[in-house]
C-alpha cells in the first residue's frame, strides 16, 4: 500500500483552529492525524507540506523507516516545528496502517493493557472564565467555581484540573493569570501575595463544590521561576492535590522544586523526543512525565514512556485539542503500561461533534477505548472545508492572550 498524497487541512474552532493531516494511499485507505500550530508553533503545516514529497510513493506500513528518513533530512534543524511535523506525519501513517490491517492502532503498539482510561476534566473553570462566549455557563465569581466543581462530581468524573486566576474584591470577575504566556506581561514571572491568596481561594472553592472524593490537579504552566513555584507550593501545602503541573526547561531546577514539594509534580508536556526527556528522567525531576503524543508521534511516545518506566516514572498524555487527538491519545493510554491518568477537555465548543464521524465516549469518569480500525475516528472533510480557519487564534492571537473572547465559529471577530 503506497502513499499517494499528504495534505493538511484546517478549520475554525472558535478561539483557535484545528489542524489535520490527510494521508491518502493507492488502496483508497486514508490515514488521519490531528496536530496544532496555534500554541507557540506557527508553521507546522508548511513543514508538513515541505516534507510531503519525501513521503509520497513510500510503503505506508514502513512508518519507522519513513520517520528515520525524515529525521535524516531535517537533522541540521531538528526539534521544534520540524519535530512536530514529523510527529503529525507519523500519526497519520499509524492510522492508515491500522486501517489497512483492519485493526485498532493499539494493536500496533502491543495490544491493550486496559479497556477504560481514567480521565480528568481539564481546564475546569478555565474555559468558562477565559472564553465565556464559547463555554457556558460563564463563570464570573467564586459561586460559579463551586458550581462547576459540583458539576464534575455529579457527572461522574473523579478528577479535575484547573489553572491560576486573579479575582477582584469579593471573589468577583476572575481573570486568567498566565504571565508565562504574556497575560499579564510580567517577564520576571514574579509571584506576589495577591496571586497566592487568589489561588488558595480558587482551589478551596473548587474543593467545596467537588467534595472530598474528587481529585484536584493544578497546572502552573510556565508562570513562575523556581522561587515563585516554591512560594506557591508553600501557600497550597495544606490542600490535598493529586499533582501540581510545572513547566521548566531546566531539569535540575525542576528536580529541586520536586524535592521541596508537598505534592506530586508532573511536567514535560512541551518536550520533543526521547533525548529531551532523558535529563529529566535521570534527575528524577518529576513524579509523572507528561507526553504530547500529537507533537511527538504516538510510536515515538511509546519509546519515551518505556524510558520513563525504566526510571520508575509513570506517564500521562497532554491532550487539550480536538476529538481526534483525544482518541489518538486513547490508543496510547490503552497500550502503555505505566499510565497515571489521561487529560481531556469535557467543555467543548458548539459544533465539535459535527466535525467527526465518532466522538469520545465517557462512562463513570473513564474514556472507553474504541475497537474500530485505526484511531476509530475520522474528520468529516466536507464539514472541515465548510469552516475555513480564522487568523489571530490560539496563543498567538488576541483570542487567547487578550481580554476579548473569540467569536463563535463561522462569525468574524
């Protein structure tokens, strides 16, 4: 089965765009993958399209060979956008190969270890605060935070993850606090007392709503430096957290933070390739290694997970994209032995389901692993083409970084 074409498609997804690879073959089988270029990675589509001629004509089953050849061709500028392009191509190859064999992708990865995957409700309160146009009901005060905590519990989910927010007097008008992404612009990434007070208030409201049996995860992203992370950890030491997620490009600094943390630490979602993960593993810098499988490629991610297991570290996927990415990650989670938990966004923009022929199925806080061939999901190409992508979306646009929310799909800002 030979590859006849590799192309990229994009569509409007409210405050961001979704991006896909479509890999066609001479057998009429199509492989799909989802990738992203709106969060610090502009130009992935261009890189994929530039690499496509090297892929066309090759055997779709030889994904390891194709990956190695593309790695050779791009070695002088490896990593970054190039690595993301290779991961997106690899994931489309896996889908096409599995569909050609009539098996789910997890069969290519060694078979299922589990049929259900425990998930956490990611960006809980976050999307309804930061993007109220797209995620209803909008959260405008601490009462809304308590209410979504209760909603998580009532809908059967057993874990949630939230972010940092700044509140006005009386617990009103929360706003995302993410200086690591320039909002507010504070390149020193200093953490002052009000940030600490507001964070504790936010987490306590979530706990009050969710009750004692729902695990709470906190994502600090790149929003502090070592001193600031330690201040935050001291301020929330009395809270029972599942983990605190911290991004750092210095494994020694992260290891120092972990050794002083009262909570488990997760990290590494922005790393690319096993070589970048290894210093963190050797440093024992985190309790859970987060792997972005759309960025790394699911096949390469299995190698990273195996190395983590050799260092007594469990893994979790980074997953805040569309439904295709969720099921790509589901196959990774189904096959990897050392899994901790899976991230997923339960709040979705209107019309998300229309973009795909299947959607993820959740039962009692768990994602059911599909047994359909390939990823078990495919984008509806006609719907994607009917929703052209919009400019200025994601981290690079005002819809994420500024105060204004994005317009609903299909409408101009």
